[in-house]
C-alpha cells in the first residue's frame, strides 16, 4: 500500500497500459498458435480425406489388365549407353509384366518411309497384346498426332557429349565392344586413331558425323537431316521439352534411371537397384578407345555443326538437371527420391 500511496495517478495509468499491452501480446501469441494448430489439423484431415478418396477410386477402378495400355518409345541414339539401359528393361519385363520390343530397321536407317511410318503407328497403338509395351530402336522421333490416332506413346531418350559420342562410335566400328567381342565390325582392321583421322581430314571423323542427336530428336522432316540447320536445332529442342517425358544424359545415367523408376514404377520398379548391383548394368564398353588430344578437340570445336550439337546437348543437360533438382535430394553422398509433395483437399460432393 505504501508504494501505491507514493505513485502518482499517471504512473498507475502507465503501468495499467503496459500490463494490458503485455496481456494482449500473450493473447495474440496464443491465437497465432491456435491458428497454426488448426491449419495443421485441417491439412492432416485433408490428406486423410484425399487418401480415402484415392483408395476408394483405386478399389472401384477396373483391373490393371483392362486399362494398362501405356506405351513407351525409346528412340535410342547410338553410343549413348543405350544398350546398358535397354538391358535393364529386358531384365525387368518379366517381373514387372510388360513387353519389350526392338525396332529393327533395314541397315539401321533411322528414317522410315511414309508407308512404314503409318504401319508403325498402327502397330504401336492397336497391338493390344503387346501392351504395356517398351519399344526401343535407332529411329528418329515420330509425331503420332499426324496419323489420326488419339493415344500417343511416351517418349524417353538419353544424350551424350557430342565429341565423346563420336569418338566412342569411331572406335566401336573398328574394334567392337565387350558385348559381342567376336562380331566382325564394318571398319575392322583400320588401326588409324581418331586423332590421326581428324588430322588427315578423314570422313569417319568429319564434323558432319557429329550431326546425329539433333536429327534424332527433330524427326522425319527433311530439314532435320540437313547438317547445320538452325531450324532443326530449334525443332529438336521443342520436341525434347514438349514430346519427351524424360531425357537423361549418359554421364548421369543412374540419376536418369532413378527418376524413371519414381515416375513410372509400372515399368521401372527395381531399375535403380538393378543398375547399381546388376552384372549387366555396365555391359557394353567400346574396346581400344583412346581419348582425343586437346588439339583434336580444338579443331572440332571450330565447326558450326559441333557448336549446334553442343548447344543441344547443353540444353538437354540443363533441362535434365532442372527435373532432377525437383525430383531427388542428396544426403551423405546418396541420392533419394522425394516423397509426394501434393495432396487433395476440399473435395465435394462428399463421397459416401
């Protein structure tokens, strides 16, 4: 009471205001905590409700055999580790219950005649016995929408540094690989190194031989195969972004396989583990391959064709790394696929 007697009314009023302010801050803090708790509860309930709806839909859906008509086309570019990846599909097809078919074209010609294009599109879309199907072969991109069909396949592919790819192909034609070591190759007996070929201006190592990944993605238009065509480059980029589910790079093949498994487990469940531990994951290796010298690389870099092919490769690499950044995370040197990051809420009318 003594303290109150000596305190002026102004001081008492100030204390009262301060006490009121502290009380209001505490109340506001409690309200914020309650709001956070309410939001968490609503989110949890929404996830639960969404999961229930998804479960009901899956239970009421037709059996997978009736609706499993997915088709994947892997129009593989030569010497991009395509055999290593395709062997994984062959190893998984029995366990995961899908079909694998090799598209074998005459003389490995990547361009089909118009009549073959029509036949191929009809086969892929109507061959029910081969669905779900994984088609692979050295074939240029084909736009199914041109042929009057409603269902389009999903395209995937892998690209490689253009010079690395050409060097690998050069030695492959001469020395083969450890996949079929006894098979006689077209240029067998030619001991000239890639460096010697470039230095002497040989045709097998000419800059024009770099022009392959762009036309494979560009497609069946005549301009796609015109080496150095700016239109072909832009069309290849457009198709990569708009027509391909995923395009990986040889240098990061394991990441490509991991993302495919996460996106398409119907086909690729178990693929990443198989790639890491399977005996066939690194099966095909070109023998007698020698890395080109800096002088050889510098000479090829002067070519406009290399600049375009490298532009396309860098574009594909950047896009793949963007996709990967949103699909996986690295922890302790290991990559992990990200869990599902979306859910459904406010679902009306209520499903009974």
